[in-house]
């Protein structure tokens, strides 16, 4: 299974007045981590959209469990992986480590979408290409 890790330093603007990361900032980091993971696997988002005629890969569900807070100047490691694929959707897990400790567990469901063939003003789910599934599942 393909796993991507990246180190992120917490910035002043990530924090609330108590100097703790404001939780929506983590979801921005997770969104970036998914895009960066796909690029590291050889599938930059712009290429996927163009090659497969997609509009995007929106998030349709997300949640997180917060175990340890981070503050300005801390370094965290975000470990991202695709846990499973369905016909047009996939599940992503992000695990955030502060030093060696698990700080956050986050989960996303994303769907590949393109234009509806009968009405270009509407969106329609698109199947996940086999080459993407193979790359993420083999590692």
C-alpha cells in the first residue's frame, strides 16, 4: 500500500488565541496532503482531471479524532494513505504524529466527478481508473 509522509511546521496563522492549532486548519492540511500524495504517486491532480475528463475529486465526508494539541513552531508529520477504493470513490486516512506520538486520526471520502453526458450543467461520478487503484494498492 502506498503511504506518503510529509513534515509540516505549525505557523502563527494556524493557531487560535490560545496558541493551539485551530481545527479547520488541519482539514486544509489534510486536503493538501491528499493532493501531494497523489502527485507523489505519479498522478498530479491537473493530469488526472485532464486525462480522465474530470471536473475534480471533491471530499464528500470527513471527520477527525484529536488526541494531542499542536502549537506555533511545532513540527508534525502527516502520514496519508488510500485505505480502499469503490467504483468512483475512495477512503483516505491521515495520521498526524507529533514526535512519535499519534496526535490526530483523520478520515476522508472523495469521489471522482465529471460532467453528466446528458446535461453538462450537472455532475456525475466517474469510475476510478484501474492504474490509480493499482499504484495505491501495490505501494
